[in-house]
């Protein structure tokens, strides 16, 4: 069979290869003419394709400024080089990175560094510099801004330290008024509790025993009021208030004149406890030495800030931690005294210890139903939670693991727990050497020039109670309300106990306005003593 195509492509002829009659098939091909309708549809399709390509290109350009692709074209553009084994080239020249990473000696003493981004842009447009000069100027401006930000942050921490370490004049006024009332008003000197209720102080079967150690009358009153007001059975609440000698008259006068009946309230100063007066108290001896060592090796707040100026690599939060060690509360006997609870209350089996910067928002009697599993301390852990600033604390956050004594004995990644609201099984405690361990490590820290840890009473507590802690539900203790303002108000309102740990205490002017009402609602601002001292809700 043969195939013949005409030169004009109009005819195709097929000849059979066999013998006999010549047969052939002739196929006629239509003329190559295009109709107007076909032309119209072709132009319409072309117009659509051009518009599609334009939109796709525009979106790809926009996607180039973002991390994620929103079109198939963008995905193809980004994945294409990788499919062929090639890497995407950076749009930033490598020299730019090298210049930015260099330490600029030429920046020292310069006074012409642009102060703002607007000024920097104007200078660059005027000078039209090369890439190297542009990078150097950019680095100089960023370094200057970093230095100023660091300096401002350190100053902020210094001012907050001063504000949090000082006694507000309103609280000083309140203490003076109550001390005077204790002297001149017999009702301010009433026996607490009344004689007929004294047996309740040692009754473990019917009563729930709470302990507060504080030298701040206003703060202690809020804890006590919120505890009783939210209790389902306030007649079964026994509150043991511990204070120091100088605050005793003030504290006694307040709770004598502001009854929390039917709850039972006891107010005692440390010198009223027999164990405190019969011999040496290791905690007090350690505190005296601790104060001497701090003065010798740490200096005052001005010395810490001065050294930070010379050490430009020291982060502001490290400076803040150093300043925090100078806070009076970290060297207060009220903070350390909880380690002697078994000696202070020899007849009690279980107590809940409350710090004076907390607010109770629910009934706490269910805490007595929690099984501690033979452990001594029921506490909330602080290494897990949505708030990564507050709930990210492990042993390495408090202890100095560069010191061999700490490194050899503890795990840096072990989860920490919190003081503030703790259930203490005093019966189990008396079978351990927790108090002795606490005092031993206080001595070791003094011998090491305070190098084992930096912050107050929790680090030795972490050591002493190591292996004796039962973790409880975080509902019972929400922390961080004195550290950051972005704490969720809804979360705070739904917690059983909220803790204003940190510098921004709710009774100070530096308290966070959005969180202070949670504390202030338990203060009676119509009270004559509160009004005379100009203590206000905001």
C-alpha cells in the first residue's frame, strides 16, 4: 500500500499494493480557512489567560514578602529549585551579614548616628551610599537603640526595686494609728481568741487550721477576710496569725477591732513561742550572717547598677534578679519562719500556710481531703502551664548549677514548685530531717559567699523539701499577678487562690490597675482607719 499526499495538502491518496484492478481511496482535506467566530473565541481565551497571569504574578510578589504561600504559582516558584536540587538564593548579599556581625569600633564617640528610622532613611537618600556604608550606618543606629533600651530597662528595674522595697506612707500611717489605738483603747487589746475558744486552737478533729506569717497589717487583713468570706463553714476556720515584736500591737489591734467571727483568730508574735526564746534559732543566726555577707559582697542597688553599666553583656533581667536579692522580704524572718512550723504548732497535725500577698477566692476546706501520699508538702508545680513566663521554672531557674555542691546533688531540669499556698502535713514532717536540711544548706550558702542561689527562701526550700512534695491541682494556686500585667483576668477570676508574687504588690502604687481590683474588693475603704490614711481603691 502506498500513501500519496498532494503538495497543497488538500488530497491524500492511498494505493493498494496488491495486483488486479487498480483501486484507490482519495481523501479530500478541507481548506485552511478560519472563521470569524473562531478568531473571536481565540482572542477571548487569550485575554483571559493574560489577566490570569497578571493576577498570579501580583499575588506571587505579595507572597514574596510573607512566610507562607497563598497560590499554586508561589508554591511552584519556591519548590521548583528544590525539586531540581538547587537552593534558593538569598536576596541579601552575604557581605551585608558580615558587616552587621562585626563589632563596630568606628561607632565609639560618634555623635552623628541617626536617632530614628525616619532620620536614617533621610540621610541614606541624601548621601546615596554604597552597600557597605549603608550596613555600617544601620548597625550603628541599631546598636545605639539597643544600648538606650537596655539602660532604660535597668533604670525601670531600679525604680521598681525602690518602690517595692519601701513602706508606702499610707501603710506607715495605718501602723501608727493602730499602735496608738492599742495603747489607748481597751477594745483593741481584747484577748484573741476569747478564753472559751482557746481549746479550738489545738483541735484537729473539727477545725481547719490556717497559718499566716506577716508584718503587713493591710495585706494580712485581706488574706484573712477573703479566707473567711469564701469559706462554706467559717465557724470551723482557725486562723493563726504570726508576726514580729514591732508589729504585734498593730496586728492585735486590727483583728480585735475587726472581728472575723464565727472564725477563730489567734495573733501571736514570735517571742510568744517557747521554742523561740529557749535557745538558739538557726534560721535567725543564718539571717544575721546573711545580711553581713550581702553587705560585703553584693553592695547596694547603686553598686549593682554601676557594675551593669561596665558589663554591657549582662542582660537587664539578670540585673533585676540581683536587685531583687536586696529586697527586705528575702531577709525577713516572716519568710523563713515557715520552716519551723512543726515546733511552733506541736499539737497540730496539718495546716495550710498562706503568704500575705495572696487572695482566696473559693472555699479552701477541700484541701484537707487531698491525699498527700505520705509526703509533707502539697504544692503547685511551676514548670508547666500556658504562661511561659511564670510557669517555666525548674531547679536551674533558682539554683546555681555551676557550683559543684549543687551540680552533684540535684537535677537542673527537675520541676520547681511554689510557696504561697501550701498544705503541710506536720505529722509526716516530724518524721523527717527537713528543717535540719534547710538550716544546713543555709550555712553552706553562707560559706560559699551566697553563690549557691540568688533568691530568698524558695531555693533552700526546694532543697530541704526535695522528695517530700506532692503536686496538687493548679486551680488552688495561680501565680504571677505581681510580675506581668498581661495575666488573663478571666483566668485569675476563675482560680481558687491568686498570688501577687513579684514586685507589683496590690497595695503599692506600682500595682497593675487591671489586677488590683481582685485584691481591693476585700478592703473596706469606708473603715475609719483606712480613710484617715488615705488608702484608696485605685
